[in-house]
C-alpha cells in the first residue's frame, strides 16, 4: 500500500501549488474522508481531483480557481461540519464532496439551505441523495451504489452458477444501495440471499460475523471498504475461510487490492461490479491511468486509480467543463453554470456520463474479476461492460418507486 504520510495540510499545499493570488477568484471547497475508516479512499479521491486540475488548469474566464480544503470521517455530522465551514466561514462559491453514502444524504439536505452555492458530489453513492427529494443545486456525476452493481446479479447466476448467497455489509446507506442493486438482479434471475449481516463502520473484530456465515451457500458477498475490508480479509483468512467471494465496488478497487500483507490474496478470482475496471482497454481509461501515474511518485499512489480517484476526477471534469461553458461567470446566481452542468455529456475515463432530471449520473458499469498480473499486483479484470445504466436500473419509474428505498431488508429477495 502507498505510504500514508500525506495529511490534510500536505494535500492542501499540493492543491494550492502554482495558484496565483488573484483578486478575482472562484472559491471551490473540496472535501473527502481524510479521517477515519475511509481515509485511504479520501486521499485517493483528492488525487483524482488533482489529476484533473493538472489537465484543465485553474483559470476560467480570467478567474483563478482557489481550492479550500475540508475533511470528514464518513459520518453525516462530520460532512455537514465540513460543508458548513466551507460555506459559512470560507465563503466558497462551489463545493466538491462528499465521499461516503450517509454523508451525501446529509450534504444534499444542507445544500437546500444554501441555494447560492453549487454542490457537486465527490463520490458518495447512496441512492437517496438524488432519488429522494433532490436538491436543485446538487449535482452527481457518478452513479449510485445500485447502478454500480448492474450486471453482477445476472453474471453470478448465469455465468458462475451461484444459486444461494449470503451478504456481509457495512450498516449504512451506500451498502444498502449496493445490496439493493445486487438483489434486484440476482433474485430476479431466480437466486436466493439466505443471510444478510450488517456491521458498523470501523468494525475491528469480525469473529462473530465469520462464525455466523452459513455453510450452505455458493458464495459470500462482501460490501466492505477501507479498514473494514482489510480487517475482514485478515480474520477470514486466519479462520481458514474458503468460500467463493463476490465483491462490492469498494471491496475490489486499488484501496484494497494494493493493501499490505497476504490477506488480499483471498480476493483472487472474486467477481464484482463497479463504475470502472482496471484493465479496460478504452483509450480514455488508459490515458487517465497514465495521467494519474505521472502525477504522483509510485510510493504516493496506487498502481491504478481507485474508484474514488475516478469519481473525484469525474466531479472535477463536471466542475471545470461547466465553468468553461460559462467562461467562469457565476454572477447570475449560478443559473447559467447550473444549466451548463445539467446539460454536460462528459467523455469521462470510465465511459460517457450524462445527467438525468434529478441531476444524477447515467453511465457505464463494469463486471470484473480479480486477477494477479504475474508480478504480485492485483487488478480487476473487465469481463462485461454495461452502458447507459440509469438510476431506475431499466425498470419503469413507477414500478421502481414501489420497490422502496434501500435498507437492511429492502428489497426483498424476489422477482419484481
């Protein structure tokens, strides 16, 4: 894993390097999970934003972009505190963030209290953020957690032959959304989810969870990330676990596949789905990987961008291309800027992105399998690409609404 020596101050210095102190500025507040269980995800999210800044520069219509950093710890209260400081004390014009699911819901609600500020999601993926009572000044250029599971349920049922699975997931909105997307497809195809276990963010001891995993399943789905994922894998391997694994989106990106130790090897062969695939051969993806690699020394980045780096890069694309369309002019209360954001069609590294009427991304998803490159480095190999994934996952909007909001028990494991 990369060295964890870059803290908030270092990230701020890197982002501000080369930014002139012009009188006429656009102030952008940028925050991610630079504390807590998801710190490593937040750090790579900021790297993704930095990579975009190197491409787009920091001046639009003669106005300099001034970046003001914030930090959260994946809890909604911390995200609102970060947003409030940036808006009410630092007087930013635009916010890019947050990273995690519950944070996104909370910041969406906060955005409604400050209609003068434009909010661009960083990487959070809870469905509710844009699907339930969306804020007109909140834009999300990444898909939600259910969209990131598109293709997975069908693949494990038809191609892998899995009929019964169990799930282990962090007990919050993003993983509810991930399991929601998995269950709709897998159960709709005829599969069964016989056991669902939920654990708090920051869980250190997975002993009781591992002991309670059923033996009569074909595979176990892991909706874990950051330190939780590493802790589970270490303890699962120590317990002699041999089950086939299915991965949630942040279980199989470089934040875990590049972790120290041998526990990550338990993921070899794991099928998963995500908004990106490490081995995708599209020129746009290959160019992004190279730009990311060139931007940072090897010891201060992952071998390939994580999903959060890609998300924050996409958010930055939206920000900078939107500002370019209006020549940096926010003088009309952001009306032209927001209209530009809503109409963007981004040729993002991970496929074309456009927004629906709720300002939610419609994009491309990837079914992947974890492989070793022969030199001990793990990657997510693309096995299937699913374009134009909408938030209602191909369902009629009225039928989709009747399923309910993702939770510990929604959706039921049945065909809708």
